[in-house]
C-alpha cells in the first residue's frame, strides 16, 4: 500500500479546497401570500403555516 513521503500541511490541504464556494439558496414565491421562501419548505405568514400555497397549521395563542 502506498504511503506519503511527507505529511501534507494544513495550508496545502486548505489551498486545494478553496474552489468550494457557498451557493445562495434558491427562493420561491408563495402563490397565496406572495412571500419569498425556501423551495420545498413550509413557511409562516401572519400566524399561519403555508406549504404549496395551502394553510397547513394555524398558530395557537395561549
């Protein structure tokens, strides 16, 4: 089995990985409320939870 001749330094290892960049999440607009939200995720708007433009749950007020 092959063995490295010398240890790969932290700097060398990190330089190799610099091309990985964070991407902005894709946002969609709700059909009902017009609010921007993450795709395939439910979102709250005025005390109601919406998913695919439909009310899934209402917030309980104690």
